C-alpha cells in the first residue's frame, strides 16, 4: 500500500476507533486478573458460563481475563529492554569521537540483522521451555540491532552539532548531554518506531506461543488458548475467537495509531520546512 493510500485509510478511521481497539484488550490484560470469578472446571467444550469452556473444561472468560498479562506484558517488556540496550548503544555510537568505537558497537549488530527473528526466538524458547523471561529477552535481543541503528541515525546530527560541543565545554555530564539534549532530538523517530515495534513484538510472542515453543500448553495465554482449542473450533468457537479477537484488536489498533503518529510527524516536518 502506498503512503498516499495509507493516509486515505487513516483519514477514514476515526481516532476514537483506533484508540478503542487498543484500549479494550489493554484494559482486559491489566484489570482482567483482578476480576473475581468463581469459575469451576466443567466439561470440555461446554456452553456453561458466559463464553463456555475450553478443551480442558476451564472457563473461557476467566482465561480471557488472565491471558493478556503474558500476551501483552512480554511484548511490552521486550520493547522496553530493546530500547534500554539498543538506545544506549545507538547514543554512544552517535556521540563518540572515535570511529573504532562506533564500528565496534554497530558492526556486531549488523551480523544479527539478517537472522530470522522467529527462528532465533524459537531456539531460545526450546532451550528454556515455558520461561516467559527467556522469551521476553529473546524478543528484545532480535530488536536491539534495529533500535540501535535507528537511534544512532536519529542522534548523529544533534550529537555532532555545536550545541553539544558547547555543553561539553561547560563540563556537562555525558548523561546530561545525551539523555537531555540529544535524547529530545530522537524522540520523534523513536515515538513513531515504538508503535510498529510493539506490534511486531506482540506478533513474535504470539507466534512462538501459538507454535507450542513458548509457554506451557496449559498457560492461560491468548495465543496458547487459540493454539490449544483450534481443533474444537466447531464445538466451542469462543474458546478460539475470544482470545484471537483480543490479539487482532490490539495489533490492528496499535498499527493504526502508529501510522497516524508517523503521518502527523511528517506533516509537522513539512510545515516546519
């Protein structure tokens, strides 16, 4: 889809709709585990309860309310770690006066860029089976190279400008200069990138769990629920449809919001010119 066509799509999708698509699954993930439910095990693929039961006789509504914590929490955690590590690498590479340090920081990451993300995460997930922490770190690891290169490219002009030289002459600290002045220069590109990166992280986490390489098959995760109950789709469709809707709603809404943010940033740049 061309950028003009995407802009036309964004114009036809109200901001409130995009926000609602994100907020509903996000609120379910955050507040769902706090909802008290007396959901006792029942018959597999039964109609008892609001949404029926899954293949293990567990209440689908309860699984829906508790499954978002891992589905979205692991993705948000991975993006946070990727930006903490990749952002620091990118800022350091952009601000150094030594070309060898720049090369030493960025070139090893170039080796990781061509590796298939899902393959790397799957290998880690198999080695540390059912470990949410390991999967989160693996998703973060495959995102670090692109984050570092993005931050470096966005920070180069500001880091080599006269303002930074003046701050250095005033003996400002490295963190004060680069997290203060240079950091503000990369906020625009970073904000636009975070939207698509969170969507990608949700996709990667869900893919690994759906393939059975991540969390335990009995975990109340949305992707695990879809994978485990897909064979009983005709018997109890809500066991698959409900968690799938949560994942689709979040990724679609976040994509729309991210595209809108990118489009808005470009318009601001054009106006400034």
